[in-house]
C-alpha cells in the first residue's frame, strides 16, 4: 500500500532558528517575549537559517553534516518539539519521533503502564495499544518483565522497549536520530529490519546519521547542512560526495 | 503487519487533547500512589494535622474571636481547597523542568504540562471531601442549601489555578529564583486569604481589598455550605472577574514565551 498521494507530507519554508551562544548569558524579560524577527541579537547565533524543502510521501531522506551544523535541530523542528523563529514547518499527518525515545518513561511505573502512557502520549488510543501490546513486548524481548517497575530494567532493555513502542506508532512520518547506535548488534539489526519494514509500508523516513552505511541502506535523497544552511538537496550519493569534498576525512591517525 | 496507515481515522484535536491530559493527570496520581504505602492518606493527613494545629492555637491558646462554630469544620473547608491551590501552584514551578525529557520528545500541546497539575491536585481535593463531610457530621455542622455553590467554587478555582500556573511555569524556566519567590508568595497568600479566619473578621477598611483576592470569594462559596453568612456577593463577583483576568494573562504569557521555553529546556 502507499500513503495518500496528494502533496508533500513535510513542507519546510524559510525556516530559521537561533539559540543563545552562552547558556549563562544574562537574560531579561525583553528576551523572553522578544518578537521572532530576522534580526540577529548579540550573543545569539542562527542554528539554521533560510532552510526550505519539501518531502513527498514515501521518500527516505538522509541528513548529513558535521556535528553542530543543525542536523538534530532540523529533526526537532520537523517533530515540532521546538518552534522556528522564522518561516514555517508543516507536517501533515503524525510523526513517530525516534528522538530521546526513553524520555517519556517513568521510573516508578511498570513496563505495562509505561507502554500505555508513552504510546498514548504519541496519540494511540487504548484499543489500538491493546491490539499491539503483545507485539511490542515480543519485539522488545522482555516478556518476563511486563509488571516490573521500569527502573529495574537493564539499560539495554529500556532502550529496546522504548524503540518497540515508538516504532509501532502508526504514523506516516518516521524520524530517526542516531538511535541505532544503541543496543547490541543483534537488536540493532532488528531495528534496521523494522525501519526497512516501515519504509516498505510507504512511510516517509527522515534519518540523521554519521554512518554512511546506514544512510545508503535506507535513503535515496540527501540533505547536506553546513553552518546552519541547507547547502545541498539531491540524490544521497551526491550529498555524501559533496560532504566528503568539503570535509575530507582525516588520514587515519 | 501495519497496513492501516492511511485509513486510520484522525481524531479531532479536542479528543486527543483530552486523552493526553487525562493520561498525564492519571500518571501523576498513579506515581504518587504507587510509591508510597499510605498514598491517599498523605493527601488528607497534611490538612488534618494543620487543622489540628490551628485549632489548638486559636481555640485553646488564644481564645479566638474569628471564624464560626464548629471551628474545625470552618478550618477544613478553607484548608482543603487551599491545599489544591498551594499544591498546583508550587508544582507548576517545576512543570517544565521536571518533565524536560518528555517535553523535548513529544509535541503534545504545551498547556497540558500545566493543566495536568490543576487536574491531579483538583482530583485530590475532590477525594478529600469525604473527610470534610465526616468532620461536619461529627462536629454537628449544619448543611445548608448553599452547598449548590460548591461546583461554582470549583470552576472558579480551576480557572484561577490554571491562570497562575500558566504564568509561573514558563517564567521559572528563565528565572530560577522565581521558584523560591513563588514559595514565599504562597506563604504570604495563606495568611492573606480567609482560611484561619473569615473575611468578616477583617477590619472594615480591608473588605474591598480582600474582595480582590479571588480566593476570598472562592473560599466563601465553599464555606457557605456550612456557614451561609460567609457568602458575599461582592467578593464572588470581583473574584470571578479576577480569575478570568488571571487566566487571560496566563494564556498570553504562555503563548508569548512558549517558543523560548522549548529552546531552553
């Protein structure tokens, strides 16, 4: 099956966002209510500036760039967990954000309660969760710990259950931010397989990674960010080539 | 396998807002009651102990001239709603900070972070009402028809607490000192509101001023169920107006600062 085919699923138009350079900088009430104008203020920098692109349903997009060039910020903007200072981000349909996936889990509640809580916060109804509960627990391989408080799980189990929940959200857009770097090898492969499965379902994928292999495995289109600007938008191989030529890999130390 | 990707009906924004609000409110209550053995008991023990202390100090030591008989019912009918106000406002100072990870990873409407506190503390208040009823029965307080004002008082208090929370929660993210300032302000508000006394006990010149404290009107409404003379129309009307203004200001502050809050946490 494929998603509803009309129009882009993500539309980012002239987006800019700025942050304070110094977290301890003095701030005033004026800063707090400052209008979101294009003007740059002292002590602030633009993490992203004038970024525009559209994503069609079913596309798989890899975001490349060095650390601190705005990749994760872009992902958070698409997830709508931060808001741009200029421009607009429109995402039609829901988003399954594999960002800080363990964030919603509560230490004192059991795995079962946590699954219902997190899936619910991401918009699933109770009957939908009931239907998928067994599948989620099965995927995370923690069948024996369903009624154990979350805090007593090993860190590997925590990540597994979190990934299992978020990757079962029936949302048309999937955002992945380097979460694949966690877990043991076998589980990582399982995560990859799951992401491939979601893509085959016709979902849109937005992947931030430093790992060329991961990017090439899933994505055909690449966005290359440098110094907060979208420098290149096109086939992934060209984006990677451009990135490599701007930042030649250092001779191995 | 998931094949219902596009067919899944999208629920209305309101239904989703309500579901999320309820999820977080019930999570708060669940966490509280799953981590302590006495659970519910704690939420009523605090006002009970405080009532006991005030009862002793003002009835036995000072030979009080304020409030009505039975004084313990008078005290509780002010203290229990005060616990709601106090708890929700002081928790709202940590509304974003404590939930930073969750705020950073979900895009639920941000006002929910405040409203869930209003809800969970409000539910605790409702659950503590049987205690008030018990003391009223034992203390021989007469129930009057004014008990119908109870829901009105709860609505007014919900509006007020939500408004104050919407102002405090985002500002604390930027000015951490506000957390302590809020605690101090709450302690002041405790004595500036008719809890251990009634507004009639105030000197004549302070009556108008007291009416501008929305808690005067609200507590008066609660109390009129047992003490009809505590009802004061001016206080209720002025207080109701203040509640609405506070909520409006809260919504404005919240909207204006939301963007900056999300960057900060």
